[in-house]
């Protein structure tokens, strides 16, 4: 399977594995209060060959998981079980853990103007293809430092990340 084809390297951030596609295996945190959707996201992430470090449905749960294991990427809903706490999760993960965050929300207008330091937003309802293409795009940008392929249509990139990754 895909796991046997991984090559493992070490870096300042620890050990990481490289996918056959050329990207690296990311540690991904899922912050979603709808259990069925959280399960679907977990399945999609694993199908791409990435590692799910945990699933949280509240601000406290997400922060607890982030303290145990820093993630490379987080999929964060704006509305969680404890209210509109997704932006606080995003700020903590980006500023304290240096993670990249994608909001997954049915209410994109609730994302702060500065995207709460997140790289972008995917509007619900989510499709498997939209999630997969966004994760692959972010992985490529993290590895290369810029976009080599067009941004997925479903991913609304923040102005800061569009500039950082040279997306036109």
C-alpha cells in the first residue's frame, strides 16, 4: 500500500515522511462538532496518506490536542459545540503552533476579515473532491513555498496566504 512507499526524513520539526506524490505526510487536526462530518473528514485525510492527530468538537478540546501534538494543518469549523470558537482555535494554532488552518464552514461571512490567521475557507456543504484538492494544494505550497498549480476553486484563500504563496 501507500504506507510502504513512504520515504522518511528528519528535519528541525522532527521526522516526516514523503508521499509518493512528492508532498509530505502532514499531521492534521480536525475541529468539527458534527460527528458524521468529522468521521468523513478523517476518512478523507487518511485516504490521502496523512495522519489525523485527533478530532475535537470544542475550543478546549482542540487546544488540548494541539498541546499534545503540534499539527501541520487543521480543518476548523467556525461554529463548534461551545459557540463561535473556531476563529480562536485558528489564531491559537497559527500563532502558537505555527500550523496552517483551513476553515470549513456553512457560514463564510462569520470568518473574521483577517481570516483569524487562517490560510483560507471552504464553504459547506463539503465535497470529498473539494477537501482533497485543498489539502493537496496546501501541502504543495508548504513544501515548495509557493503554488505550482492553480488554487482549487472551492478554496477561498486569504490575501496574506495568496501573497505568501504567489497565487494570482
